[in-house]
C-alpha cells in the first residue's frame, strides 16, 4: 500500500514515528523549507497545491496529515484545515492524526448510512485499514429509537409501538451483520449496538471509551457533523 505523509512543520515528525511503530513507513512530503533540508520532498509551500500534485501524480492509497485540536466556538465561524481538505478531496483516503497521538490501540468504524447504500466495500476497507495497525476494529451502530417512536405513537398504542421498534432494531442489526459477513467472508467481527441519535451517541461513545481512531466513509450520513464532533484521530476511506 502506498502511504504518503504530508508534514507541515517539525511537530508532525513525532506522528511519523507513531506510524513507524506499527511498521508503516510513509513517503514523506512537506510544505516547509526547514523539513525540506531534512530530506523530505517539497513540491509547494501550499498544502492544497501539494495534495493536488501528490494525488494526481502519485495516486496514494492513503494520505496522512495532522489533525489540530479546534476550539468548538471557532467552528461556528470557520472550518479547520482538515475538514476543508476532506471536503475538497472527496475521493481520497485520509488519516488525520491528532497532534498528540502516541499509540493506536482501539479503532472504531462508524456505521451511519442509508439502508439503500452499498457499504460492503467500505466495511472491508475499514477492516484492511485497521489491520495496518494489527487491530481488530469495532464496528459501531446506533439505533435511533426516539426518531421512529414519535411517528409510531401517532398511529399505534404504546405497546404496539414498542413491539414494532424491537422488530425494527433486530432487522437493522441483522442487516448490518449480513453486510459484514458478506464483506469479510464470514469472519467474526466486533459489532457494538448503541441506542440514540447516532450523530450524538457515536462520537460520545468513541470519546468515553478511549478509542484512538474513528473510521468514516466519504458517504457517511452527516459526515460533516462527525468531522466536527469526533475528538479523536479520524480516517476517511472509500
């Protein structure tokens, strides 16, 4: 797998070392004259121009950059760099490593898609990505019970609504299990089922349970919301 790391300053060097701990040796580019003098490739001082050239000419399978911590209040007026990059290069696989990343021990794969979406390729890609770190990923899904309950209570009794919800939950879980089995040839995987609005529940679960990387797809439902609210390192893959 061809992996490229774009270092913007010397503080990114420690993130390269994090990757090397797991046997991942990226080809390193930079936008800094100081890092060019250390032997890294410089094609432009602009991060967007650099990425455009690398992606068009090198066609890497994964591009790694740092992910700075952002003040939530600043998100109201401007998008951080990593979000702008993810939106602009929507067909590129990225790993945005937190500035303070040290070890990769837990990887969570976010499952938030429309039922009609074909996600088998993503499920396999997420597993293959996790194997770069020799980690069995945890696939995370949240059933938004309240969303359906409000509608059901308009036309059904409380007991009827509860039974329908239980059936819906089981059907969705079985649907996901089927997609996982198809994508991974029946390999046993870890599936975590939560309850509540996935766009709130999943980021909180990732934070509270000390995950190191969240894996998303460019077609994840509400991708921007996840990018803004997940505090850990983020991978976005096809």
